[in-house]
């Protein structure tokens, strides 16, 4: 009999397995239907010996020192500042849009003040900013929205930005200075030996037993456990009783080229006619020296593993109904991007898992004092 069954060995499940064993001394069976731990952050060496991210580029960034301190128990870090270019009208330009983007796109020589004016003349008045289209057209106007956001978003999400909540494109700011960093968080680094090594250290405990290629649906009635933490899709947990929650998927095309470099930065976005959204070249992220280079092309899709909750009002409403079912199950803890239907970054999932651990401690304490 395990004290805990934890479904999913991504950030949510692995952090909780680590906390429960190291802080409470209880036993955990950690399962995942994939062949590895790490969830979507999993990285591995490909056939050429290049460290790649199997599920697309993962860059760690946060403003929360407590999360850095927590993860630093399991990894050292490599300095890395993420920069992204976007291929628009035959040019490679910085994204988020900044002064150099606009000057490069239109062959101008604007100052920051002039760029403020440039945007002010183009932005559209939107009474209430609700959608991912509203956010962008009310900041930089329709032409730039069409070139940089509309096509990318339609590819990535399979719907027009006018059908998505504002939170999606609001992730990407607009700048009038020359700052070309993708993220501005105070802490922005990569795990020195990769994510998988970090996860292996996190779950390396005599009280954690790991079973891979094991689907919860197949073992749920066979393995005895006292309590359950679930980090898979919440609608699947409830057998899709209220209907399917949409999760966007991706197909990854991993290739290795017989040359040292391919593109000037780790990620180049393709918001126009290409079928893929972005190309990642991993050596920029890892600093690996190698005569060859490995890339990943991302092709968004409705079918395949669930990667992204799709932020729009009707999906949030359906999630709320599943959440109400989850609340009626105090024996199960739902955590992570899929189980709480949140478009969370890695640090947010770690934060959510640590907060959940705090609630677990309180619940156990209340039980023993009752
Ligand atoms: P997951 O990593 O999805 O782990 C859930 C695990 O549960 C999976 O391994 C799954 O196989 C398993 N599982 C599900 N159902 C079952 C079942 N029934 N039985 C057994 N196992 C099950 N975040 C950043 O901070 N920076 C980035 O640069 C970044 N880039 C990203 C790029 C892409 C392409 C994607 C898709 C995400 C990116 N993220 C990034 C987000 C990041 O991947 C997530 O925040 C984080 O990995 C979520 O962790 P999790 O544990 O909630 O979920
Ligand atoms: N986006 C876009 N053009 C870009 C970059 C982003 O339209 O060049 C939009 C798109 O809808 C994307 C969202 O902004 O899904 C958030 O971008 P982010 O880079 O945060 O996406 P993620 O890395 O989570 O896939």
C-alpha cells in the first residue's frame, strides 16, 4: 500500500513526490504514461549526440526567488538570455516588437519617442479589451497585428485571435526601446546539465517508486494507495462526462543538419505562410559545441498529446464545471497545467505544486488533531 499515488512525472508530479517523501517521510508511487520523467520539459541526447528538448524549447525564467532556491537543490544553472527573431516579409526581425523591429521592417530611423507617435497614430480604439486581437490592435494597430500576430496565432491555436482571451497575445509585450530579450524576469537560466538530470535528482529517493509507460486509466483499480495526486487532463479523469475540454497539440519534426550552425538565435518564429510556427536550434540554449546542429519544427494540431489549454471563455466555463466535480473529491489533489487547465509556465507550475504541498500539510495536520 502506497501512501500516495501521483499521476504524471512532470513538474507538478515530481515536485510533489519530492516534497512528500523528503518532508513527510511518506511513500509515493509516481506513474507516467510516457517512457520518461520530466513531462513536457524532458530533454535527451539525439542520435547525433546533441541535447534536444523532445517537446519543444523550454526556457526557465521567473521572478520568484523561492522557486529558484527550491530547484537549485537539484541543478546548477547556465546563464542564458532568450532572444527570438521573427520572419516577416523576408526579413528576420526582433520579437517582441521593439524599435529595431519597426525600423528594420520599414527601413526607418525612428527614435523611441517617434515610435511612440508611430504606434499612437496606428492603434485602434477598443472600448473593452477582451480578445487576443483587441490587445494587439489597440497597442500597435492592424497592419502590424496582421504581420506579426494574426497568422501565428491562427496556426498555433487553430482559431482567430478574436476568438481567444486577451491573456494569450498579452504574453508578448511591445517595446519602444531596443530591448530584444524575450523575457524580462530577474532569473533566466537553463539547468546546467538539462531538465531531465534535474528531474532525476528530484525524484531520486528510496520512498519514491517510479513506473513509466503506465496509464492511470489502466491501473486505477489495481494499485492500492491512500491518497491521489493527479496532473493529467481533468476532463479525462472524469471520463469526459461533461464533454471534452480542448487542449491544443503540436507535432514536432526533429532534424539534424551536417553543419555547425543554422540560425542566429535559438528560436525563429514564422507568422506568415509556413505551416510551422517556429524553428528551434538547441545549441544556442545549451551552449553545446558540436560539428552538427539539431533543430525542431513545431506544427500545431488538434490531435495528439495535450499541450496547451485553449484560453477562451467557453472553455473556462466548462473547466469550472469540471473544477466543481474536482472539489467534490477531497481525496484527490488536482495540480499542474492539464489538471487545472491553466496556460502556466514551468515556474508557475512549481509554485502551484509547492502551494499544494502546503495545503496537503495543513490537511494532514487537521486529520491528526481531529
Ligand atoms: P506536464 O509536463 O504535461 O506533465 C504531465 C504528465 O502527466 C505528462 O508527462 C503526461 O504523460 C502525464 N500523464 C497525463 N495523463 C496521464 C495518465 N492518465 N496516466 C499517466 N500519466 C499521465 N514553460 C516555461 O516556463 N518556459 C518555456 O519556454 C516553455 N516552453 C514550452 C514550450 C512548449 C512547446 C510547451 C508545450 C510548453 C512550454 N512551457 C514552457 C510550459 C511547460 O511545459 C509547463 O508549464 C510544464 O511542463 C507543466 O508541467 P506539468 O507537470 O503541469 O505538466
Ligand atoms: N504570438 C504571435 N506571434 C509571435 C509570438 C507569439 O502571434 O511571434 C502569440 C501567439 O498567439 C502565441 C502567444 O502570442 O501563442 C504567446 O506566445 P508565447 O511565445 O508566450 O507562446 P509559447 O512559448 O507559450 O508557445
